């Protein structure tokens, strides 16, 4: 059974990868609303293991052990034409080191629950007891009480996509300050559109987190690249909207030049 399951999972992963650009990772609004949130091993005991589904991350917490998977993708046809009873969706993610992680969401008379499977190295890091355990979404708990603390202390920003900036209070404040009036644009304020995994870069002798995102269903005409420096507490960025480019965060000429290069690499490398 395990061999068959992994063959199916591999086929699904290939199909998903072939049907979407490498940077179009993350759950859409409907999938996030339906299956997002925190699932707990015991809704009455928040100290026990929990698993949280974010738009762009799957986070497991087991005591002092935390693992975050990025590049989240839903796979509704994960089991083909023969899904197990109660199956709703599979959530595929990449754990640190490029390792595979799969969460399967089910629904029964008590509501939603999920089970966790992953690369053996991930399982070893969080504990073998997590495999096969039912994590129940606690519908009766207030949303704020059920949500975990922001995961900024558990994994680095370069392990997330652009929306991860909003999970870090310092980065979020710097971004919104740089954004100014453009914060009224929902896709810029939420950074919930397609986005690649952030990465570390060096620009003009300083280290930055490079992030990029675009508007859902309109990436060619609405996109942005951002450089965040934790040391300086600043965000510099280039925003492209319907043919007009805007620089935010007062970048120096050298930084502005690199922003334009990063933007072209990400959004104009293979123009449609």
C-alpha cells in the first residue's frame, strides 16, 4: 500500500508542477477559507501537538520542535478515482532542505481533521508519533485562541514566500511604511498572490531578503519585487502596475538598478 501511495503522490506532484509556473505556489482564497487554520491533537489541551495551514506554509508544532513547509499546493485528485472515505484534499509542501511533506484533510461527522505524512527525515525531526495521528480542527474554539503565535521565531523569512513578510512584525511595519498610500491596493497589502520562495541576496554590500509577488490572475500587469533588510529595518521595492513602475522605500540608484533586474528576471524572463 505504501508503495502504491507514493507512486500516486509522485504522479500528482508531477502533474501539479507541469500545470503551474514555479512561482505560483500558495493556497487560493477558497481553499484557505475552507481548510485553513489550526488543527490540534486535542482541542482541550493546546500544549499537545498542533498543525496549522497558512496560505503559503504548513507548520507543525510538537513541544519545542517546529517544522515549516513552504510552496504549498492543493491536490484535490491526489488519490485519483479511488479516494478514501471522507477525503477532502491533499496539501503538498516542501520542508527545509527540499524535503517532501503531505497533509491529507478528511471530513467526518465531527468536522475536519488531517493526517501528516512526510519524508523520513522530517518525521524524525518532529517525532514518529505524528504520523497517522488525527489532528482535529477545533470548530468551537475562537479563531484568535486557536491560531498559533506568529511563526517568525520558528523559521527564517527566506523559507517562506512574500506573504511571510507580514508574519514578521518588524518586516511588516517596514513594508507598510514603504508602501504608503499603495497599501490601499489589496494585492499589495496582503501579498496573497503567486509568489516564489524568498531568498537571501547581497545588494550594494548589504544582505537582504528578496521577495516577489503578483496579483492573482493578473501577474503580467501587476507585480512587485521587494528587498527587506532586518539590520537596517527597511524595505525597498519596485511595483509594476498596468505599465507604470513605482519605487518604494527610497532605494539608492544601485539598489534601484538591482530591483529592476530582479523584477525582469522574475516577471519578464519568459513573457507571454
